C-alpha cells in the first residue's frame, strides 16, 4: 500500500476525529480508511489512534507522529507546486520588518518585484530601527544588519557588510587623505551622537586585532542618513556601511580610504522564529533576497537591479 496515502489517511482521520468523516472527504468507504490506518500502525509497530464507538483520540506516539506527517505532506505539496505547469505557487501573507535606513534602500524596492513574481502572496513591510519582538508582534521575517546575538531565532546570512571611511574627492583634494586610522585626528569626522550608537567608536584592524578609534569633529548627529548626506556634501569623513555607500563609490561621488585597516565584515541576515517547517512564501522570499544581495552589481547600482 502506498506509504504516502497511509500518512494522508492518518492525518485526515486524526484531524476530523472520525473514520467516516475522513472517508467522506476522500470519497471512499470507511473500511478503506480503516485498512490504511491498520497497515500504517502494523508497519510502525505502534498504536497511533485509540478508536471507540464515540470518538478517536491520538496516543502519545500518534500525537508526535502527527506533527511530522503534517510537515512531510506540506513539503510534498510544495515540491509538487514548484514543478507545476504554472510554476511555483506561493500564497498567504508575509509580515516583514527591517531597519529604517537599510529597509528603505534595499528591502522596500524589492517587495513589489517579489509580489509581481508571486501575486498570491500579500506583504506588509514594517521599517523601524527598534528591534521588534518577532513572535510577540507576529512578524514572519526580519532583515537585520550587524552581528547576531545568541537567541532562539533562526538566522540566514544573506550578504557580508563592511564599514569603511569615505569622503568626497573634493574634500580629500583640499585636506589630503589619511594613511592610518590615527591620522583621522587631523580631519573633520562626521560621527553619530554619543547617545545614538557606536559608543566604542570606529573599528579598524591592526594586525590580528580589532581596535576602536573615537574620532572627533565639528558635526555629529543621531541619524546615520544625515551623516551620509553631510559626507556627500563634502563636510568631512564618515564611517558608513557598504550597503549605504557602495553605489556612490562606484559612481565616483565618494572615495573609500583606509581599506587595508578595514575591520572584518559583519552580516546582513534574514531572521525568523524557530519552526520545523517554513512556508513556501518564506523560503522563496529568503532566496529572493539572497539572489539579489549576492550580485556585486546590485550594491553598485544607484537603484536596485531587479
């Protein structure tokens, strides 16, 4: 007897609570459903369901097996959908959150493109620099930048992210170019306010160690995008992420410096609550991000390359 059909019948009987109801749903006689269940229990050597004249209940082994069966059947359905004549058929709703700055530039532009590929998936995007409680607030996936703390969440690394010192060619023509991190003391450094972030300062590699330098300058701000704008306007040197300045470097508006001293990269991650089975829409969204973020041309483009 078909093993998959046995699993389908077991799940149907258990969820409907009746051989008759499961048989009616499939359009077969109750005796056929009973024989499938008997064959499954005999093959496994355990009792999965306790049947009485009034009701059917799961045994302890049956309850654990039920969860695995549902996951297996969902995987089979997704696999079949992925090779169907109409292509991959994902559906349902995705709730996504991302940091405001990164999300505006590198998540929001990709959402409509993903939806056009999978029109039966609806998407809500939340942009916030607050670290949300994913399970408590009902988010399916978060895109996060930086080192990942230990947690019960599952993370998938989508791309590397480095921090680098940048300035405009005009600024460097007037002021010169720092050759070592210590030289930054002689330049106008555009820094985050002390109450914002980066309390340890800018990170650089010296030999096998990472050291931190606290630069100073006439201008600071609690908003990183303002620092980026000031840097583009030629007001000094900023320490920014590659995701923010790669396009301006490729276009010649900004120049990267002190690259031999760049600290090791951290990452850009897709993060989601721990679960045994990811919905097809989630797996496709994560692969969609990985595909785009893996291209050097994506980060160097002034607008996302779709």
